[in-house]
C-alpha cells in the first residue's frame, strides 16, 4: 500500500486482507473528518465553492477537494457536491448524509480493487466478511455504535456501582481487559465475561477495538471509550484530568 490515493499497486498479487487494510485506513481518515476534525471539515465544505468530495487515503488522512479531472478516474469517485447541502440541513443530518455516502464509496473502492485483482468468490466473501465485522462510518458518526454496546452489556456490567470512580483507573482497567492465559485455564468465568465485554468495546473516534493493550480513556459525559492516541491523551496527562470530556462533548458545549 502506498500513502497516496490510488491504493494497492495493480501489478502485484493481493489478498482480501491487504485490500481490507486499505479500506480500514481510508475509513479511519474519513471518521476523523466527521468527528475529531469536524470543525475544520465543516469550514472546508463551503457551499460557495465548486463540487467538493471527501476522500479518505491509505495513510489514514482525509481531504476535501475537487474530483479527479481524468475520465474515467483511477478509482471510483466519492459523492460530488457534499458542500452544497451544508447550510441547508441540520448539521447532524448533514454529517450523517456524508457518512452514508462515505460508506458507499469505501465499499465501491474495496470491491473495485477486488475486481481489478481478480478475486474469486471466496476472496470476495472474505473481504466482505472483514468489512462487515466493523461498524460503518454512519454508525460511528450517529452514535449507533454506543447504543449497540449498551444493548450488549449485561445488567451487572452496566451497574454504575461496579464502575471505578477514578478516570485513570478506568482507563487502566480497560487496557488490561485481556484475560491472562493462566486465568483462562483456571476456569474463571467472571474474568471471561469481563474480558469479552471489553473486547466488544469500540473506540468512539476510529470505531475499532484495536490495541486492547494500549491506553484507553473514557469520557465522563457520554461514557464512550477512546484510544488515547485518537484523542491525543497520554497516560501521564490523564493523571491530571479530573473530569475528561471527549472532543464530541466539548464541541457540543462550544456550539451551545
């Protein structure tokens, strides 16, 4: 994979996993645009400009720009003119609409590569399965991921009395959620249930549960979990935060 917009090189053999990595990186970039970088994204989508598109790139960056001039383009193009509806819709509805079109574009790019690389039925099924196991951008942007997590929690795990009061200890308990092998062998069912709950937790920014052993932090306001690196919070900095508010909750307060 390269860092530009074209994706995997066409003259090499590729697997479903490699195309999925390209999909995942582009998705991460677009999620940043619609969540942590939403203020900058909003400003760039000026309705007075020409047809603009939102692109996600294989290096997890994003860009709002004009579509490619060549026809046909090197890869499928995103939805045109996302900027025209910016001031004519409620901001949340507009972001949700952009998220839906972004999901559609990511699928079209992934299966474009699949067709270009000659994937057979099994490889296409594998690629779809990998993609389908992740929340869509729409689900991340609209908060549907959080609702799904709430449904999956057991009554005991959702009780506030079981939640650590310290923000740092909550983050540490999340990072250590993986059950050691000796505990698994001892048949500790409670530990297995807790580990499974944490394994299902998704980062509110990137929408994945990657890096279970990395530092995580939970928002005191909306109770979403975040990779520390996604919200630019280190363990040392978290030690001095009494009440942590995630970027979404902070932005809502500023707008209000």
